[in-house]
């Protein structure tokens, strides 16, 4: 594929994770939002990755990541340490405690869009500082459909900048707590109404193991999570969700209500595979045939 | 309608509630599981109520309740006080604190099935002591499809009796915490598998504002809750859910996978009306036309 054919790029964090679960203790895993987003998207379209790593970033990580067809030319290499995160999950595999956050080179990240990405129509602004989301979005002349993910931290410390960039995007994705913080409302429908007033045409409220709800002027779509039999590591599930969602839309090429709904179901399915292993391990064994098989189950689960 | 035509009876608690929410403080409301269950069922079929009240039970309550067409001949009147419950909701309208529980005559409740109920094919054993559920079920010679609701208390203090009655029923309904307690598993699919092994053909795991999941040998159905714009009082939502569910099945007359799925959607819809007011207030204004209108929205919310 020529780089000019790239339909989607994603900006986000790249990290090295240590993760503890009830039964396992794994160190030095490829993590951060960007690997999950791009690997998940890869089942539908090649994605360009915009991020930063330090000089300690293992070549083996880049090799594994590259196997998903992800274009890594937007990944900057800086002197210093790669972003590191360590966390421990509760036995329910939902609550987690952050044990360590070391920003490293991520602290001075200034995303620069490769020329080949500038005409890409689909953009996923992963969860980074809102000023940087705006900075990189300004370089995206060809962007037609922009999605933005964020987190409570930015709502807390950078709300004006966040509100400014939200105004520019087509789709906002937040979890229920963030929706409440950002809108000042409690009820999810009221939250979504407020968030839609801020600019985006679409708001997705993520509810973890309960799925997500898509709100737009056209109505509401309730997308369940795919009920997974064994959760090994939920890290990155939200990122896989967003990556799949955007990858699927990029493949379809146009955004309709139907395409959005299908995209959400695919997102649930791909994310459900992702949590069945650490890091990208399950995606490495995943095929589109397996995805389609689970999609068929998913459709049965929601049809009357 | 002749009483012998009765298709559904329900056993449960009848109470007088005091309820505090963030904005309101209401006293002496008709409460308990049975009024909610039977009123919700009434939009589909007449239900017989099996319960107990004390000599302080206001006649006006019986009059309001009777307006739903509920047959109250199975309600015993005993000397003493009616069951009383008081609770206060958190501002999220989900968490609640019990401020008072006075069992009153409910402590000595020994349900007796009116002769006219004995041939009814549909039975909902509401959340009461498992020994009493078994006691009343034994009187139900004509029962064809029996659903059982329970709570953490009985799993804690009366598990053997509960397991015994669960073996006799067709459908078990529990929330996710109860499913975990009862099955000893964590993952919802594993929980459901264990619960199905205990006897019932169907297990419904209720997830409050996230809806419910129906598990059976035939598969999984994920039913979302209807997103309500304004929750006034969530008390009784689970009871309205179960009552609607059984009322709808009783109306259809036979239980198929499709009927069960439809029943769950109707249950979400009727329960969503119920929480828009205190006690049975919203049901008093509810019509089948309003239910069908919201059902139409519901179907749109889950179709791709």
C-alpha cells in the first residue's frame, strides 16, 4: 500500500507496561494506547501511528507491532526513556491501581504528522494532552472524520483546551464518569445532550464490561460488550475499541448511522479478543475469520 | 375475567415505604415487591397477588392497587403491622442505604394459594424466604413455567433451601453480585453456566441501569435497559422488570426463545416508566400505547 492511500492515522501514547493480575505478574510489555488502537484497526485498514518512544524502546517491540501493518513512520525516537506504566488489577479485573507512571520522553512529546498522513480522511486523537491533540489536528488538512478520546485528568486540569478541541471533532468518546465530569450532568441522556452541544455530531459513552452507547441527533444505539469467558488482562480494551471502530469506518469509507452501529459491534468483538491475553498477544493470533465468527454470535445476542 | 382463567400469580412482599432521594422525601408509600410486580404485569395479564398485610394497611392502598386489575384474594390480612421499609438514595440514584426494616406481619407469613390460583400456568416466586417459596410452589399444581427471584440475604443464610427450590424452577433471576455469590464464579458466563447446572432452563442476570442478560442452552440475549431521562425513584425497578416479563409470557401463553427476548425488552420498557415516579404513580398513568411507543424506540436502539 502506498502511504498516500492511508485512510487513518492515530495519535496516542506508546509505553512499556508492568501488569499484575490475580494470577500473573508480567513485566516489560508493549503498552500505551497507540499499539492497541493501531493493531485493532489493522484488521480493517492500515493505520499510521503518531507517537514517541525513547532510546530504550526494544527493537523487538517495533518488529511485533509492525507485523500488524501499522505504519510507524510517525513514531518519533527521542533520547531518554519510553513512557512506563505499572498497574495491578483487582480480582474482578475491572478496578485497577496504578503503581507507577513515568512519562519519560512522552513528557516532551510534540506530535508531527508525516506528510503522507496529511490527506488521510479518518483521524483518531487518542488520549493525550488536549493542546497536543489540537496541535496535531491542525496539521491534518485532509481530515474528514475526527474522533477524540480523553480522560478525567484533562477534564480536571485542561478543560478549556479540551473544550476547544472537542468543538473541532466529529465524534467524542468518553466513559460515564468522564461524561458526567465534562457535562456537569448525571443522567446519561442529559450528559450526551450536553456533550453533543459542545460540537461533535456523535458521542460514544463507554461503559466497560457493559458496552457502550452511541448518541447522535439521529438517536441512540446501545452496543453491548461481548461477554468474554476469560479476561486475562483488560489493559487497552478501550483503545482496541476505539481503534477498531475507526478502522472499520475507514474501511467503509463513509460514515452512516448503519456504518457507525456496525463499527461499534465490531469494536466490542475485537476488544473482547484483546482482553483474552496480555499486550497484543491475542491480536497476534487473531484473524478476520475469527472476528466474523464472533460477530455472528454478537448479532444473535442482540436480535429478537 | 373468571378467576379460573388466571394465568399468573405472584408471591412477594407488600410494604409501606419511606423514601428519600436527593430532591424529595416521601413517606407512607405503597411498596414491597408484589405491588410493583403485579401492577407491571397488569399491562399484559391479570395477576393474582399472594402476600400479607397488617391491620394498619390503608384501604386506599388496596383500592389503588386493585385498579390495576390485580386479584387481591391471595393477600392475607393479619393482626399487627405491615412490613415497613425506609431507604435513602445516593445522588446517583443507584446506591441506596436502608434506614429501616420492620418485618411486622411479614415475619410470620405463610403463603396460602387461593384455590382459583392453583391451575395458573405462570408463577413468579418473588424474593421471600426460600422455604416459603417452596411451600407455596408445592400448592401450585398447574404451574408450567415458574420464575424465581432471590437476594443476597437468602444466599447467605439459607443457601441449601434456596438451592432446593431453584432446582424446581424454570427461570432464575439474580443480579450480578448474587450470581457470583450463588455460583462461586466471577465471570458472568461462568456464573450463568453454573446456575443453569442447578436446574433452571433460563437464567437472567440483572445489571440495573445496564439492563440484563438472558442465558440458556440456546444462547445469550443481551437486553439493554431503556435509558431514562429522569429517574425519580428506582425502588421496585427489578420487581417491575420481573412482573412485566412474566406478565408478557403469560399473555403469549407459551415460552419460546423469541417470546423470552421480547419479554425482556418489554420488561426494560415498563421498568423505565416505573422509575419515573414514586411507588406506582407512573404506572397509574401508563397505557399500553405508551409502552408500545417506547418499545418501538427500544427496538431502534438495538437494531443495526
